[in-house]
C-alpha cells in the first residue's frame, strides 16, 4: 500500500484536527440575522399587499365583465339578456325573446353575478327608473337589457361602493360599457 504524496498546490491537512470533525456551517448569530431580515421583508410585503386590495373595484370589474358577457350572449343566441338588481346585494341574469316581454314568467333566470366574499360590505345601487316596468318584480331594479343586436334597450348604471371606494358601471344605448371611479 502506497501513501500518495501531496502534489504542489494541494492543501495539507492540519494534523491537530480530528478526521471526523466538521468545520463548515453557519453560526447561530448568522441564522438569527437572516431570520430577522426575512421577517422584516415579509412584514413589508404583507402591508404592501393589503394596500392593493380594493373590493369595490374588483366587484365593478366583475359587473363590467358580466355586462360584456350578457351582450355577447344576446347577440349569439338572438335573445334578450338583462341584469336585474334584487335587493341591494344580488345581481340576477335573465333571458327572454325580447326586452319588451311584459310578463315576468317569460323571463328565465340564467345565472347570478358572484361578487366574491369580501371583508368590507359592498353596497350596490341602481337609479330608480322613471317609468314602472311591469316585467320587473317589486323590490328589484332593472340595470340594463341587451337586445339581440347587442344594443341596450335602456341606458343603465350601477354604483358599487364600500367604506373606502366607489365605482360607477354605466351601459350606453349602443351597448358599450364604461366603468369609472367616483
């Protein structure tokens, strides 16, 4: 058995160090400093994330998308589609042959708009129509109805607000939808 000689440039082991000792690793102080820095960064990230939450804006975007979906469904199915505000929290999507249907039984509920769960209470308000619509039950308000050509039979709007923010989603007679901060 031959013992190899160290070559030039090889590290020579210290004869005083036992062969089974480990000298690599982090000290407890280094680990605590890293944890403290990570904790500070996490706290800053959480506070920054919470400042971006805006339930009223998210609900306005959802309603805006629901209007676009209703309009495209009305044109593709050649049927009228409308959005009705029931009470102050629920938005119901309905379908009929035309916007001028006079009996409520001819309107079929095709879905609802889920505004998500929020820690802040949302308030939805629609303007009271100037004339009474016999197709809309009492306690509900017609927001907008799209004809089979994609036009709105009446211009409508919906105000969405929470304790900090307010947004207005408007539907033009041509079928366009516009959302603005209040």
